C-alpha cells in the first residue's frame, strides 16, 4: 500500500482482511501527511492514526518483532535536489 501513512487504519485493514493477504507491504511516511478525518468524534477515537503510524510507534517491541518485519530508510532519496552547473 503506497502512501500508507496517509490511509486511515480501517481503509488499510479492509483489503488486507478481505483478500486474506499473507504478506503486506506498507510504504509511506507516518511523519509527513496523516489521514484526513473530518469527524471530530472519529478523530478522538483514533481514526486519525494510520496502521503504518501505529506500527512505527510500537518501535522494536518484542511482540512486533515476532510478527512484523519493517525497514526504515535513513535517507529520503526522492527529496534529493541535484543542480547541474555545467
């Protein structure tokens, strides 16, 4: 799932569960754009948190390491600006 940091958790879970996926790849940046939730009550109940952000906040807990493998990039390649001064 591309832009998983922006996708509300239920919107990620529905295709995962309905397709009975055995492997899921979440791609995005949970520190950039969050899900847009217009309903204040839904946001207060946690719907403004993506599945991607929830996993990222869990860090390296023992429970997470047993069930989820994740890799965080140390360098943002898409933001590199190159100038050709020739």
